[in-house]
């Protein structure tokens, strides 16, 4: 048995194309530069924070009346609504 565990598998990334105001794009670029990271990382982490902190959104996601696939509890598990099938 190995003493060290294998590193976790990185999550599968998806591509999203969005349009934002010029000021937001500039600040996003500067913030990514500030933390020495990519703009994608900043957006992903900001959205994770938003989803984690918004209790109304979490409640809304748990309501079975809302159609579509969504992330449950901010984790990687995708839950599909049976009404969409």
C-alpha cells in the first residue's frame, strides 16, 4: 500500500463565452494580474463564492420544480431534474 495518496483529479473544465462592460473586463484583467492567476480562475472562484453565500439561490436550486441540471451544494455532483427527461 502506498504511503502517499495520488493527487486529486482536476475537475473537467467547460468553456463559457460572456459579454461584460469594458470596465469589468479591465478590472478582471487587473485582478487576475494582482493575484498572479488567470481571468478564468478569478471568474470561477468568484462564482463559487457567490453560489456558496447566496442562501436564496441554494434554496431555489433544491426546489424540484426548477428544470434542468444544476450543481448541488457547490460540489461537482450534477443533479438532473427528472421532469426534464
